[in-house]
């Protein structure tokens, strides 16, 4: 649907709207003229005040992740209430999404396997940072993966569905969704490249059994199966350009054939708009329906929940004249309060990361998986073949002792590597030089010597072909 609905807290809602399970999205232009987005939540989903509280907490956590350096999320400008509606305002556009690019668009080529690999790697990297902070996305699918103008993949609606439905963060649900997306892109963007499609299937299976970090590494180590331009996103940028041009033509065509639009409703007055992310002023407190609880057994709220609860209580209990004064406060004061809450959340995220790293270092190193990859292409004269082994760990520090066995030799090659804490995968390389003429099939076997899972043996092998 195309419309022009006027302004909202400095954002001008423009031509393009679409719906999803949370409400109605609109493309928008921010006060500084940059493209942005605005989501009007379905009123039925947020009627309960507790739901709005959880929603505000999720948005504050999202902004805290950005403050802590997580760049793979579409940045949020504000969460506001206006004329009985609740709006999420983003500082960047939220289209096109992967779902948009998956649809058949005349004159717009599909992205290739290299584009799919780049998107999957960036999503995995963002989810790993989100999970390390004790959070999750909760609704990962092609419609919540936005492709930015530079071709990078960004996630939108992080934590919103979980907040609305009252679900705790579930990283395993994100991992399953990432695996599903990997298989979906294998069947579409990589359909013409069987080798790349197999790589995505392998990454999906690795995510399901060993987690996102090893799955991401499977894609990175298998880059020789991807088309040229994997690093530069050439094909994806070409698709974005053609998609945008088609979208403009389609929009202009719809506007030319449509009847004159009805006059736009006047924009909400600033006095009718309030941010839901503010910190209460000093001295403000709730004066009725007070429940005091002390002693053991009283649950401790998170900082985000305390900030939102205080703000909500302030809005509910102020006299009408005071409330109008608060709702009409200058935008500068609201931004300052939002910045304070974001800074507090950023400190919480950093503390969670440090705690996770310290916990990891206190647990003995364990290796839970082992995978060996050899080049698929036949190697030629004078080649030095690079065999890669990927060991999946629990993220603790320690030493890994392993053994390579070449099919052309009786002797084995033993090595010991030191692994730092915080990394859940470790790569080892075997360089195999082949000389002379003729045909040759080589097999490299990697065997873990220590630390071994109790009662188990970990080893894998890979084969390559040589012809000179």
C-alpha cells in the first residue's frame, strides 16, 4: 500500500507500507533527511501494560547491544506512544529484506551463492554477539534480515516477538532458524551451483549439531566453492540496484493509476507523543497502589525492567496537568534520558560478556567435534595441497594435541596447539606437497589425541585428486 501519512516525532512516513506478524511497517524519512523505518504495532498485541513493559526492555537491550559495538542490528531511534498507538522508529531503512529478494521480480536477477554465503556469515556473527550477551533474536526469518545499501546483512525486530509473547530468550531457536535459512538459500540463490548448495547444507547440519560458530567457519573455509565476488558483494549490490529501480517504477505506476489520495491526517502534536524509553526524573515516584516487598525471595528486576516500570508508573499517577507537561517535554530532554538508559544497558552487556569469558576460562578445555576439508578440484603439477581441519571446542583455554596421517606415508605428524579462551573453534592446516607426473589420490586423516571426550575417539578424513 502507498500513502503519505505525515509526520511522527520528527519522522515523515512516506510511500511504502507492508504488514507482518507484529503490525504495519512504513518507510520513513528521519528529521535529518536520511531513510528510516517506522513500525506501528498491532494494538491487539500490546494492550496489556506488562507487554509494553517487556517491549521497552527489549528495545533498551537492543540499543545497549549497539552501544557495546554490535553492528549487525538495524539501529533503533525510539519507541514512542502517540494517540493510543505504539511505534518503533528505526534510524535506517528496513527494506529490502531477504524475503523481498527471494521473490521473483521481473528484470531483477537473484543474488548468487556468494551473496548467500556473505549474508549467512554476517547473520551468524551478529547472533553470536547477541547470544553472548544472554539475549536472542526470537523471530529470525527472511523477512527480518535487511540488506543495507552497502550489501551488508542486518537484523531487525530483535527480541520484539519474544517480548510481546512473554517468551524467555532461546538462542537454540535462532540456531534452528539460521539452519533453515541456510537450506532455503541453498535451494534458491545457490540452485545453479551444486558445490555451494552442498556447502550451505553442510553448514546447516553443523549449526544443528555444533552451533553457529563452527557453522560460520564451515562457510569461510569452503569459500573456494563460491563464485568470484564473494568478498566484494558484487552480485548482491547489482541486485540491490535493480531491485530499487524496479520498486521506484512500480510505485510510480501505482500512484499514476490510483485515485487522488485522501487528505493526510494531521500529524500528532508533540504534546501527544511520549518516548517509552525515558528514565524518571529525580524525586518522581508512584503514590498509589504501592506494594512494598522486603526480605529473601523477592525477585530482583533487571535494570531495563526497573527503568521502564518507573517510567510507566510516573505516567499513570501524575495529575492531568503534570502529565501533559511531561508529554510535551522538549525532545532534547527525552533523548538525554534515552541515552542514559542505553549507557546503563551497555554496561550490563559488557559485564555479561566479561562474566561469560571468565566462566569459560574456569572450565577445562573440551573438544566436541572434528571436521576435515580437502580441495574439491583436481590438483595440478607441483601443487601444494592445503588440508584444513576444524575442531569445535567449549570455548575454554588449553592445549590441543592432534595427529595427521597421510596415505602416502607410514609415519604420522603430531602437533600441539595452544587455544585461547572465548573461541569455540580452532583450525589446523596440513600442507601436502605432490611432485612428479601421473595420477594420484591422497587421503589425509586427522585424529585428536587430547583432550578426548571420555570413551570416545574423534577423527575425520578427506581425500583429494592429483593429476600431472
